């Protein structure tokens, strides 16, 4: 157990729908990062939050949004889902990224 | 220009042999960190090893070691005595101040260990 909790582990939904992915960071970590990994691809950085505020934005679609709550857990909202959004979505956390991230086990999203 | 380059998309290695996975990086900042992560077929991302740019010695963690050649901007991962369970994707990543301490990722190398 890495200490970063992601729920759900698997999600199957239809095109056009909206889903919410949840992440609880490791205790003491202030930063949360969201990544998307499509099949056999590398990691695409989506967005980073630090202590409740957005810190950096990557290739995140306008249909996607995220937030970090006062208790530091984070949610990634994906709306108007398309088949191409099927991917593994990772959350990672760190205190300050100096020594890297700790990853959650990911949410595997399948859009049908 | 690519900041992290992993030139080997895939590798096959015989069990018990040593493996070297290549990673070259590009940065002008003197302070940076290099990481290797393993992603088995189950999907989770597992931290393996870290090397700081000012570290005098190459990092080691059990069967993993990092062959850090600063002048060549190379940070190759060496796995000694490979095991079937080492079959996975391996990602090299770099942290630098210019990127606001984001990790910059390579494309990964798929390692398959043959029995």
C-alpha cells in the first residue's frame, strides 16, 4: 500500500456521461497530481494541486476539471466522455516533489 | 527537444542476466533529480530509485543501481540478476526547478524477461 488511495479502481461508463475519480494523498503530502495513461502509452500530466490551489496545468481537456478540498483529497471530473477517454488515470502525491511522487494504484476507465 | 529520452522501446533479456535500461536527459540547471519507476502489467507505478545531481555516488537499491554519468547526461538503470517479475514498463523521469518541480517523463521501455 503506497498510502495514496484512488477510488474506484475500475469504472465502465457510456459515451456522453460524467464521472468523478477520487484521490486521497499520502498523509502529510500537500501536492496532488493527476495523470492520464492511454493503452501502452506514457504518462500525460493533467493537473497539479498544492494545498488546495491549482499549481500547474498540463494537457487537460476543457471537459475535464479537478479540485483539491480542505482535507487535501482531490477529485477529477470527466464529462461528456468519449471513447478516447478510456485510459488509466493516476493520482500521485508528494510533499514538495523534491524526492518524486508516490502513486496511487490508478482508476481504469472504460468508455463504451 | 525531448528532456528525457529512453531509446529502447522494448527489450528481451534472459532470466538471471543483468539489464541496463538507457535514459538520457537534457537540462541546463545544476540542481535536478532523476527517478526510475516500474509499471508491471497490473498497472501500478512503483518508485525504484532516485539520484540527485549533487550526489557523489551512484544510487543503489537492492538489485537496482543507477549508472549516473553527469557529463554525458545519462542515468541508466541497471538491474542485476534479472527475475521474471522484473518484466514491466520502466519509466525514467527528471525533476528540475524550471519545471516548477514537475516530473518530466520519458516514453518508457518495455522489459520482458525470458525464462
